[in-house]
C-alpha cells in the first residue's frame, strides 16, 4: 500500500484574497493617516523649494531647518501615529490570534507596511531636498542619514505601540508616545547645557546637535531605548488574555 505523505506546502492565497487582506490592514491602520503623511511631506517639499528659490542665506538656512524637522520630529510623529493603531482596536483580534500566522506575524506585517510607506515618503523627500542643495549636517553621509531616520522611527513607533498596549487605547497611546518628543522639542534650550541628557533628546538633529561630536551616541542610545521598548511590547503581546479583555 502506498502511504500518503503530507508535503507541508501552504496553498498560495489568490490575488483577490491578498488584495482584500491588504485593504483590511490599511483600513485598520487608518488609510487617511497614510494620506496625511503623503500630504505632509508634499507640502514640506514645496515649502523647501520655495525657500531655496529665494536664494538668500537666510532662506537656505530655513530650508535646512524645515528639512531636518521632517527628517526627525516629523518622521517620529508619523511613526508614533501609525504604530499606535497596529493592534489595539482590531475587531477581529481574537480571529487573528487563532490563525496559523499568529499575533506576532500580523503585528510585524502591519509595522512593515507602515515602515514601507514612511520610508518611501522619506526617501523621496530626502532626494528632493538634497537635489535642491539643502545641507543637513557637515558630516552627512549614507550612515548619517540612515541613523538620522532610523532612530526616531524605531523609538517613536515602539513608544506608540507600547503606549497603546498599556492603555489599550490608540489615542492615549499616541499621547504617551508624543510626550517625550514634545519635551525634547521645547525643553532642549533649557536642558542642552546638561551633557548627560544629550543622548536622550529625540530631536537632537533638529534642535541643533547635528554636528555635535556626541550625535552618534545620541542615535545609538535612542536605538537601544527602542530595543527596550520592543521587548516590553513583546511581553505585552504575549498576554493575549489582557488584549482580549479590552473588547469586553
């Protein structure tokens, strides 16, 4: 008798089902956030172009300030916005937990979807501003731009997800995530004299530390904090009963 063997191969999902699944994820992530993100970078790009066309040193300086704002606080804000709605409020949360892919893979997939959109907008904006002759820093280069983008994105996205998991509310989670960003923006002038705090400023590039020798320490510290928040998120995502109690 010939024995049947299980090949272990998964049936590929039809294109229509893939499109419907993608649309569901976009709806859950609030597609208007993606639209707001695109419009934000588009308007900022127009303003930078307008400043550059004026030609004077003052307007070129303003163009650089606006560009650094979008590269750091702007990206951080959008990352926090998108991450705060990754899982909290999902009406099919119990179904997601019961699937073969599991909760972690769904969260990673949605985070990758958000990251891809934000990365695309950032790269287009960065290429546009560099083509216009905007200088971000004296030591700018591929690694500088990578860390300049990656640090605020990772930290703010992990803070947004952590805040939403702790409060089980996307809006409150975003508010908790934005507090360190706002504090970094408005308290920098008062606290910048304390060198021990430099590694913890989320807006260090925008606030004036783009050429400081400890800029690299700041970026690596923010990435380490993001890794710590990621571990907290992993622990909270393991407590599935707590997430399900949100819906009761």
